[in-house]
């Protein structure tokens, strides 16, 4: 979940801190949201933290605290799609599944599509199925990803040859940056007045309310009169 749209070098230390604080599903489920968000700070895409907390509740209440080794069940969890579900099955349970992520895509484009552009994942997936180590998929996918990291340094253009390549929008000045600033301030202060938040961010109040209402809708916070607090 942490590795979705976030580089490994940003995730590694945060992962250790997060697991130390929330070592099992029960602890994560029972933790206050503001505590979870504090530990998540620095990773971005904060809705993943809420999703993890919801997943912990589902696993505890519906599966006896044991994560199910079933792709379809995992895909029914918030913020988990096919690739994340499949990677969980491969890495957590060492069971053969088929998925594509950035580094895996880079390896297959390099070896199997050396002169092609706009290579779709639909073309890559059948090759993944033929080359997978069915006895030890965990090690195989680890190796593919490590090789992809190396290729990124020597052939930085490879992923641009994928039909799924999209240039990431600029973070500076974006709504995503603003959302992160708002959550950071509210988590730090537990509760804030809207007027105080407006002053701190030096922001147009209409824009601020638009973002606050979206964050409330997503389950991050609660707006009561002039006060904002993490749920």
C-alpha cells in the first residue's frame, strides 16, 4: 500500500516506523486516526492511510485477524486493485499470481520490445505468465523489480515507451500539496479554527472550504461550526 505511487527510498524507513507502531491488524484498527496519519506523514496520498485502517477493521471483524490469501477478496478492500492484490498474494504468501508494476514493466519492455513504442500491458502480461517461477514467485518478482531498478539508471527512457506512461503532475502548488499541508496542521494541533487555518496557509477561504469539504467527505476530518478536527 505504501509503495503505490511512492518510491521505495521514501517508503523504507516509514514502513519500519509504521509497523513498529501498528504491529498487527488489531492495533491498527484500534488506533485513533490522527495517530495513524501522524505516522503516515511524508508519504503523501493520505487516503491510503485511511484505507489501511478500514482494511484492518475488515480483517479483524470478518476474517478473524488473518489476511485472506484470495485475490478477489483483497480487491474488494478499499484502495486495493488487481496489481496490489496480486503482489500481496505473491510476496506475503509466495503464491503464483500475475501483475505488472513500474519496474517489472521496464524489464519486459527492455527484453521483449526493444524497438517498440506504446507497449501495452496486455502485450506484456502473457509473457509474464510464461516466464513466472511458479515454485517461488516471491523471489522471481523480487529479482524482476531489482533488475528494473538497475535498468532505470542505465535506460531511463524505458517506461516512457509504455502506452500507460503518464507524466506525474507538478506537486508544487497542486491541490494534493494543499491537502497535505492542511492535514499536517490539523494532526499537529488536534483541532483548529477555520479562520486560524486560513491565516496559517494564507489562502482564499473559498478554496480552503472546497478542500476541507472534500477531506470531510473522504473521512479524514469533521467540520463543526468553525472548528475542524480529525475524526
